[in-house]
């Protein structure tokens, strides 16, 4: 299982509309894939841009494709200022 961290920038003027879209998309993903999604943002904006992060903890490899399809279906790229960046992290397991 991996944790996905997706970050991107949002224009201040588009934040309210995009938030509603992302929350709805995450609710659909929670229902269809059982994920516990989070939506975060940096506290400060810079040059009229906010940095947002979606977090999807403990997801399988197949979830990446489902997330990409959900983003396309929701039309999120029209509301972001630039690309979405995805980072994948996995838990470290202690040696026995």
C-alpha cells in the first residue's frame, strides 16, 4: 500500500469553485474505492496562488488509474494553475 500526495496551485479567484469540485470527487472515490481522502492547503497564498494538496493514504497501485480518471471526469485541470504533481510514499517496515 502507498500514500499519494498530489499538490497543485489554484488561483484565489477559483478556490471556492474548485473546492466544491474536489470535495465531490473525493466523496465519489471514497464511496467507490473506500479511500479516506484529505484536502489541504498551505496557509498563505503567494502572488494570488494557493497551494493545495490531496492526500490518499493506504491505497493500492490500481487506485492511481481510478484517481486519474476521476480528475479527468471532474474537469479539475481547467481550474488549476499548472499541472498536478504526484508523490508516492510507502511505509518503512522495521527489520525483524
